[in-house]
C-alpha cells in the first residue's frame, strides 16, 4: 500500500544576525564555497554529494546558532574551527 503524505509546505524565514554572527556565517560560507569549488575542479561533485550536503547543513545550522557548528562532533571535519562568536 502507498503511504499518503501531506502536501509539501515550504516556509521561508529571514533571520537577523548581529555583526559577529554574520561574520562567522560569511567565513564559514567562504570555506564551504572553496571546498565545493574544489570538488567541481576535480570533477568529483557527484562522488561527494554527502559531504556537500553536510557543508550546506552546517551553513543552515549557523543560522540557528553558531555553537551548533562549533560544538558538533564533525566541527573540525567541515572547517568550522573558526573563532567562536562572542
């Protein structure tokens, strides 16, 4: 039997960040972009989609709170070793 799923609902919320949070996000974005560009240059994007998803997830978590990225188990693996926001 097929599972009936409710209709997809997408809600876009804009977040407000203070200067320190925005700086942290921008720094992580630049690291993420550099890693993604490296995958593109090597032609290995399709082989690294799980890593790319993790990088994007870290950016999203940063919007919730930078400590979610800084204090995660994989913080060093994703390049999130930036200084903590004050």
